């Protein structure tokens, strides 16, 4: 039911289209890959699914096969005609919208899983935007550049760990659930991709009554602004007298060694 490489290339040619480099378009053209993504998304009959960046519908069709109610979002107006021709006959609603500014109140009807193949330049801001603003999105399975995926899922001590990792942890639990090679895309990218699952927590990981979000992420951002320096250096201007002792955090540690809870103790102790 989903596109083959030949079918997708033919669809592009039929409509006089070429993948947009400006939009970071790389279309998946392998049936096994899109069905694997649909399976890893965990959606089943009756679930609500929003696919962001539906392209020409390869993954969309695989999601339809799960029995879920699928809604597709696409920002590229040139793709809307062929996308609608492919997916609307199988019951998919298509929205022409930019996911970073879309009106989700008119799109989401209940708890929803987002599935998306995201280009490098939009992956981080979009995932954080959805976590921060759309509580009805309870789960995501996103395909992103491998380094970005590792950053989303990193924990204290990992090479990829940073402020983005902590932002994701504040709202949900993330893990890399698979890798995807470049040969399943048209055009073929120069990088590997990762499949990342993010499950929203019922409540944020740090109680706002203990320390506010703004205060918490001020110390996170300040620390990682000089990530290779010890905390006493990177937080020199931020820290009040005795803050490290009150928080129970050694000032000689580096930011990539601290958990979210330890950053919260620092913020609360200031």
C-alpha cells in the first residue's frame, strides 16, 4: 500500500516536483522502513495520530495500515495536491500548516501520538515547542539526524548531554529506539538518522512549587554556556554566597555531570 522508490520518483516527476533543500526534504522510499516506524510508534486501531511533514504520504499510508485515525500536516504547498490525492481516499485529513505556528486547537481532538520525519534545522525547536505547549500530544516518535536524536535521549555523563537533553527530560522520557541508514531516502542524505521515542510525563519532572521553570532553566543555560568549565567558573556571576553548599553540589563538577534534580537543587538554593 505504501510507496516504492520507483512510485515516489514517478510521483515527483508527474507533478514536476523536486525535493526542497531549503525545507530539508528527504522522502522515505522503503516500505519496510515506514512500516517499522509505524510499528515502533505503538499506535493501533482507533488511536489518534498526527504525522508532521507528511511529504508524499509514504509513512502516512503505513500509519493508516495500523487502523489509527491519521491526520497529516504539510508545510510545502507544492506537495499538497499529490499528498491529498494519495492519502485522502484512505481517510486521512490533511492540514496545510507550519508545525511551529500551527493552531493545534483546530487539529487535535484528544490524546495524540505525533509521528514525524524531521529535517535537521527544525527538529529541536519543534520537539521542544510541542512538549512545552501541547499537552494533548502524549507521545512522539520522531526520525531525526542521529546526533540530534542522541541529544534528545542523553543523560548525565553522556557525550551528547546538554541543555536540550534536560529540557526534554523536564517534560518526558526519551530513548533512541532505532537507527535508519541514508539509503532509504530520496534524495540520499549524508548522515544517519535515529528514531527517538518521547513519552510525556503526567507532570513535569521538577515540582514548580519547589523551583520555577524559569529559574531552573536559567541555571541550566548558564552552566552549559561554558560546559567544559567547572561550575564555580561557569556560574560565577549567577551563584550567591554558599549556594553550592546549600544545594549539596560540588562546585568543581562540570555541567554535563549534573542531573536535572541537581540543577533544580542549585536553582532552589540560590
